[in-house]
């Protein structure tokens, strides 16, 4: 993977880029959603946000068989997937140097429809585990009807890149003494208190997710 062709070559600020597989996988695994870019049946580009899960070098997406995204991916189209984790707002003295701290990944690959029942079950499990580790044991697996009613696409990752920014703003020397506040507002995804539906108490994996984030 990460065969670095021109399409995955990071051009601007390449020092922020990486093709390291572990870095790419970590970002894909931590990001809760991704955005899938593809060309639809009408030949027009579209980007759709969705849930994903990674198993080895494969990204799984799922949804209604009627969805435009799943219909297009079934046809084996080339896709690009972006996943982003926002870590902070970077406020510089100059508006020009305002930025964000982030970890992001861009993936390229071709999609295939998953028809094999075992691979479908693996994808469902991975998607639920990606949401909350431990959840596949804490909920009912899809039955035959639900499995048939759900389309699954696999994207074999052909190339990928990561890009990351961290740290304080970088102002021009001439601006350092300006009387404006500069710094970083850190951002994290912060879960609230679990709100139970029904009478079952939240299991350990729910509490663990809350403290992990
Ligand atoms: C939260 C966030 C906010 C950003 N805000 C801006 C902004 O306001 N303006 C702006 O110009 N840029 C912004 N960027 C950076 C942006 O994602 C691109 O990196 C940037 O546009 C440089 O593109 P390029 O023309 O050099 O490369 P492109 O030709 O667009 O990209 C070439 C290849 O480099 C890789 N690549 C490019 N960007 C990324 C990335 N972010 N993550 C992983 N791989 C990547 C991909 O494989 C891509 O195909 C932001 C990124 C993030 C995550």
C-alpha cells in the first residue's frame, strides 16, 4: 500500500505529510466518519459523508442498496475517501496565519460490492466495533433479512497519504509584538452522559468509550 504515485503526492507543506501505514491506519481508525468522493452515474462528482471501518487494508462502507453511493461503488468505480480528526483552532496574530490542528487521511482505491455472506458479516462487525469497541458482543447481529437489505462496499486501499498539523500559530517576525491574542483552542470530541433507552444499564463498553475519548 501507499505506492506513492502523483495522485497521492502531498504538494503544499509536504513536511506535514506522511505515507506511513501505521499513521494512516491510526487516523482512519480514530476518525468516526469519512467523506467518500466518486463520480456518479451522470458523470458528476459527489462527496458523501458516511460511517466506515477498516479491516487490514480494506475500508468497508454500508448502506441502503438504493443509495447513490452504494449503487455507484457497486460498479467498481475509483473512489477517494477523506477522514479528518480536528485537534484545535489555531489563532495567529495575523489573519493570514490562522489555521487548524488536524490529522487527516486521503485514500484512493477501487470499490467492489461485497456479496459473500461471511465478508458481509465481517464488515457489519467491523463497522459496529468502529463505533464503539465491544459493541458487537453487546447487540444483536444482523439477521438474513437485514443482511439482504444492506449493501456493503469494500475499498481495497491502493494508495493513501496522511497530513498533520500540530502546535502553536506561526506568525511573521514583524507581527510578534502586535497586541493581539494568539494561541490554540484545543478541540476534542467530547461524549456526554449516556442516555439509556429502556431499562438496561449502560454496559462497560459504553462507559469505556466515554472515558477513552
Ligand atoms: C481541517 C483541515 C483544514 C484545512 N484547511 C485548508 C484551507 O483552508 N485551505 C487549504 O488550501 N488547505 C487546507 N487544508 C489542507 C488541504 O487538505 C490540502 O492539503 C491543501 O489544499 C494542499 O493541497 P495541494 O494542492 O498541495 O495538494 P492536492 O493536489 O490537493 O493533493 C495531492 C494529494 O496530496 C494528498 N493530500 C492533500 N491534502 C491532504 C490531507 N489534508 N490529508 C491527507 N492527504 C492529503 C492527497 O493524496 C492528494 O491527492 C486543510 C486540511 C484540513 C485537514
